[in-house]
C-alpha cells in the first residue's frame, strides 16, 4: 500500500512524507486525514480476477490441478486487496 494524506478542505492528495498540505498549508496533525492507496488500481485487480476465472474454467476442462491452484490465487489475492482498500481503519 502507498500511504498518503488527503486534505478535505482542498480535496487533494499529497505524500505522507509531507508535514503540511501544499495548497492551504494546514499541518498534518490538524486537518488532513491519513489514507492508503493500492499500487494496483481497482480495474487492474478486476482484470486479474477475470484472468483467474478463465484459468479456473480452463483447469476444470483440462483437469490440470496446478492450474486450479493458480486460479485460486489469481482470484482471492486481488479480492483481499479490493476489500482491504474499502475498510475504514
């Protein structure tokens, strides 16, 4: 995950290494709230899930056990990432 701060007054994101909002210069302790962003965008995760579903179908048709395990990883790992981004901490 990539950490960043979000300033609700300016509605901009800025790196977690900054100590203040670059636009309104509010200190990090006062108004900006910390958030995390995945390095893979949500549509990238959905694409990986669809590839995993295709691999699961192919493993069922061709009876390849190791491909079934790969397809499970391609489905469940991005799902965890997608739901992990939506949880409030």
